[in-house]
């Protein structure tokens, strides 16, 4: 499955749990995560989606570190496996 397929299935999973999922396509910030996941009263989640053999680029790591330090939840999926991002 391609990365877009994993993104869609992950989006569907979160939406079924009551979250709003925004796919971040083009922004003014390079290296921003693929999905922004929101739910009232909860900390926003930035989720970077990769295939099972995908790798994070250095700019993606930088952004995940930056958002983690600001208190946001950052996660990375490799296929359907979603893990908390650790700096």
C-alpha cells in the first residue's frame, strides 16, 4: 500500500473516534507532518505517515522535535503501526 492509502485509513480511524483530521498538503512550513488531528479539549496531534520501510527526513525530525517542545503530541506511523515520536 502507498503512503496515501495508510493516511486515509488512519484518518478514518481517528474520525470514527470523534476527531477532526486535516491533511496538511501545502503550508508555509517545510517538513510539517501529514495530518493534524484535533478534538475539543485535547492537545493537537501532528502525525507523520510513512510506509513500513519509510524514513523521516532531517527536516521532518526537526519539525517533530519543535512541535514536541511546544507541548503538542507528535506521532509517526509506519504503515498502520502508530507510535509516539521520541526526540
